[in-house]
């Protein structure tokens, strides 16, 4: 009897020991969680990898008005498929938030009005049901140089001086050989002019027995006199030839009339044929670049004219004009829109 009691006491002691040991260990959770009741050292409460800044970064200079921020995604530590949201913040040079948003994707378009040619920084983090992951590192970008000219011509108005013509649904339309729109600006010697034009075909000048012009530039004081404009040392105009279906020509004088193209001189190119095919139903995007080393003209992304020089194009009282009304050589019926000018 005594032996049985001692055995029972031993078993009880062993059970007590096991329970005591097991109760000293924390209970394992049934399933791990991506969120926690307390925050980490960086303030995050969501168990995910940090989102990253992808673009723009490293003071990237932007070439468009719309600023699109792109981030690399976060991944949940215990639940990789979490439907995460992304919180973007944009800061100005004084490190003040200029805009922020929480979106369902890793890209976001900034809609705030940002200052041109200015540096901004941004960051992003992932969020889920009120919990937040760590902030990313910082990305930076420089906004585009503001336009010197920005004239859509699609709102029934112009910022330039209109000489005849009329506004139609697609922009401003010339109604005669002597119509145009003038833009008088400070001299711009390293710039890009762009515009869209439509409603013209090939050899528009054939019925008038003259070559008609898409655009002209020069000294504003020369635009009121046919002879003065024709012979002026700063005259520029882009020409559609009337004698060849795809022929074009440019006369670009950078301060002189030397027919051999000296500097300053007359840098003229005549082409009887180009890869262009003019149709009144197509929209043509014209780009004119000029600077210290010459000029280049492209139509719908195709460079069709270019020449070199080593003397700035810097006419006094600079004027850019749609068409060429001083010589009565504007295309009749052509429609212009989206006129812009900016520095390189």
C-alpha cells in the first residue's frame, strides 16, 4: 500500500513538472499576421517590405507637364497577396508637402500646379486597413522649363496678335494669303518652336503661282513692308514649294544675306522631294530647333532640314508669325493649333 502511494506521488510530480514547463513557453499563433499592435522603430505598423522610388529620381529633368511618379511595390511578410494601397507625398524646395494621395496602384500623376524649372522630392509607402509600411527613400526631379509661348488656339482666342483669319473647332484658320498670327517675344537664340497644322495638301501655292509658307520669323519692324522683309538679314521662313508635290524649302538668315551661307549669312536649302506626303486630312506636327550650332526642322518626327552655323540667330524685336502675310504667302484654309516655344 505504501509503495502504491509513493508511485502515485511520483506520477503526480512528473505531470506537475511537465505542465509547469509547458506553461512557461508562449503559445504559438494559429496564423501569422501582417499587422501588429505596436509600431516599429521607423513608425511602421505593417509587416511588408518597403516600397521604393522608381522614377523620376536623381534630379531627372522632365520633358512633359504631367509628372508621373512610379514606385516599386511592397510585399507582405506573411501574406504576399495583400491588396495594398500606396501613399505618395511630393515636397517643394522648402521641404513642405505640396500634394499627397493614397491610390490603389504603384503609379500616380501629380495634379498640383508645380513651378517650372524647379526641384521637387517625393516618397511613397504602402498601406493596408489603417496600417502603414516604412517610407521609401527619396526621389527627386526638376520640372520642365516653362513655355515662352503656349497658345492652343482651340478655345477661340489667341495670346498673339491675330491678322485676319477665323477660329474653327480645330484651331485658327487662315482665310487669305495675308492672314497670320504674330507672337512678339524677347530674343530667343537657343529654342524650340512647335505647332500642329492641318487642312492643307501638296502644292498649295500652285493656283497662286507662288511658294506659300508655314511659318516666318525675324525682326518685327520688317513685317510691315514687303521689300524690307524680303531683304532683311534676320528673315526666316519655312516654305512649301509649289512646283513639286513634296518639295520644301527654308530660308534662314542669321544676321546676314551672304548667299554662300557664311556666318552671318543666308542658310538656305531647297528640296524638290522629301518623304513627306501632304494630305488635307492629316495633322502635321512641326518642330523647329535652333541654337549656336545651327538649326533643324522636323515634321512628324522626321528631320527634313538642317544646317550648321556658328553665329546665334538673335533678331532684334523678335517676331514669330504663322504663315507669311508680309509677302501675301500664307496658305489659304490651313488650320493651326498647339503653338509652343521654349528654351532648350
